[in-house]
C-alpha cells in the first residue's frame, strides 16, 4: 500500500506529515514546521551534538527502547512508526525542571546554552535507560553517553558532575514517561506492508519526486532492490545524510533497510557470529566485543553513541570507505560478507569485497545481507588500534588490526594484518603477513615484518596525516602489538596506552 503520510508519536499524540521531501531532516521539521526550536543546529553532520534528540521504537519484546540520535542527518520518513522526544518533552506542566535540567543548573553546567539541549537529551536517554538494578552509571559510562556532544563554554567537568547528580533527584517533580502507553501507541502505528512515501522536492523539478521505500520483510526488500538497482540504500544515514546537508545531492529513489526485522538479528553457533546488515553499530560492537574483548576500546572510539545508535555495521562495510574503522578488525578476523540479489545469495571473504576506492564487488541489484565473523578459536593473539587527533569522535589517521595464531613452540602458524587509512581501501598487508607466517614470534621477526609494511602500503598525505607519519605509525603499532603479546614479559595496557589511567575503565592490569 502506498501512503503519503508519515506517522509518528510526538508530544503526547500521533502526528501525520505529508508534502515534504523524503530527504527533509528531522531537525528541519522540528525547527521549521513544528517550531520546536529547543533543538539546535550546529554542524549539520552529526558531530557536535547540538541537535541530539531521542527516538523511541519497539524492541523485539514489544517494549519501548530509547536511543539518542542526531536529528540533523535523520530523514523524516525514518520516524514512521516511532516516537520522537525533544528537550520540550522534559517540561512539566508546573514549570518544574526535570532532574536532568535541575542537575545542570545546580552544577553550573550551562553558560551560553546553545549546546545544552543536546546534552540534556543525551543525559535524559542515559537517565531513562539506566536500570535501577544496575546502580549509578560510572564516570566512563557517562563519558560514553556524552561522547557525541561538544561543549563550547563550561568544559566537561560540571556537565559530567550533573550527569552523576541527576540521579539524586528521585523525588523531584518531573514529567513521567509513560512507557506502556507510548508502546501501545506505537503498536497501532505498525505497518502491515511496505511503507512508501513520496512528495515533490521543494528545491525544484530538477530533483524529481523520489520515493522512500521501507519494506518490512527480507523478501520484499530483495524484490525492491532488484526492481530499483540504482536506489540508494539508507540505514542510519550517518553518511548519506551528509550528502544532503553538505553536498546538496539528489539521492533519487531511497530504499530504507531499518524496518526489516530479519536484517536486525544477531546469531551465533559454535563457529560463527552472524550480524544482520541492519544491526546498529552499537549492538554489533556489543556482540563482537562479547567474543573479542580486545575490541572494547575501538567500540567506544568508533564515532559517538548517537552515531552508533543510528548507523549500521552493514552500512559501514558496504560504503567501503578507506577509513572505515570496523573493516581492519573484520579483515584481520577473517570475516565474510553475505550478499543477496533477489532470491540468490552468495558469500565473499571481506578482503575480496573491496575492488578500489569506494568500489565494491556488489552487482547491480545486490545488497549486503549480513556479516559473518569466525568465533574465537585456538591461541589467537588479536588487537586493534586507532590513531587520530582526538581520542573521541574523530576520523582515523591510521586504524590497525593484527591477528596471529601462535603455536605452543611460539611459531606463527597464521597471520592476518589489516589497516585502514593506508590505501584506497581497507587492505590486508600481504608482505607483512608473509614475513610473520611460520616464523617465531620474537623481536627479530617483528622487526622484519615492520620493514615489510613499506612494500604493502604507499599511503597518501592529507589533512589528517602525512604519508611518512602514517607509515611510521603503522610500523610502531606492529611493534606495540608485539610488546603486548610477546611471551616474555608482555606489557599491560596501562603501560602502552596514554589514555589508560586509574579513573578510566579501559585500564588493564594484565594483557587482554
């Protein structure tokens, strides 16, 4: 059934929207149409957090799940069947402040106030999602929740203090979130068939009238993809959204993957972890880290929580960015990508998926269906490292992953080394792997492998780093990997990581 109406829950009622372009953002709708101007626009690319809102949707159990996202790059039709919460929702009829807001006042966490609504919504999501049985969030959990918000005035200390203090206002007057009623409303908004939305683009006829297709089943998605092989697949729009807000591009037909329940599944057997293409980055990294705890730091440093709440692992892989942080780890672990076209599926090793700069092995009408990652087996020594100008929420200059299977006699039986930021695609280091394989895991071997990196990569110089810097960093990361995993006196994380200090959750007294 084709519809021209986007339906979502907002401020206590169901709103219906029609007649706006499918690429109109949630932020534009809030500020320009609904006049909810508490939500601000800063960067228009999901980096500053001034536009943070909270989206509510039904989880697999039919209960309301809340997540903070960036409104500036979310397309309005993706709200269909969901709930939208903004800073205005925290206002009590009596005028009393919500505990989140009161804590910010009491801790002096706001000056100019421009970025404050975004902080409020990130803190509110943390406040609402914190189970009573879990106790208070740690300072590092608070830091992760605020990783997508940039403070311009007060600095982070008073804001983090407020995030801790907000739980002290249990009896403070507030607007109670009626989860049951909202969930019941969302159940009435569930579609029985593919949701399709189209409207003239207000920028002129040159942009046409693209349609936003949102199927519910995997078969329906595959059929639509085969019928519209050039349609732009949209998941969290954490990349595609910038094509609209920054480049003003016409996206044409849009095929939304976010309503396909079959692509949101995570499955395990004894050998394989399978992650559906529509699984969010946050959930995907949680699953990967359960098997490979060495990924914990990369998880927290992959963009910000609002980006990870919206973006998908399948989208990160399919986009083929040379600096996509998830790919080096997946390449090192020997991941495979499951591709589907109509009713036909095929599986490729991930290292055969990338053909050139942002060019993949996807055929016309084909799409990424899932990622398959081998479960841990044998004596695997595995690490990932990200080097960037900032610790949080920054694009990598170099991202590295190393995976070695070392026998009892200290001989390397298999080696997989992969880097991002060093070539036109995420790429394995064939010469380096050859220098490691069947050699003893010792200093002589690692020095030889470090020299081999120059034959594997000739990196570019850009605004993030020079070619010489990247190659030197790559060599040094391999050396660090050796120091952490050598058999004789391996170094603990706190000895090799400048950010591992006692107050930080990533500190490790023993090697992971």
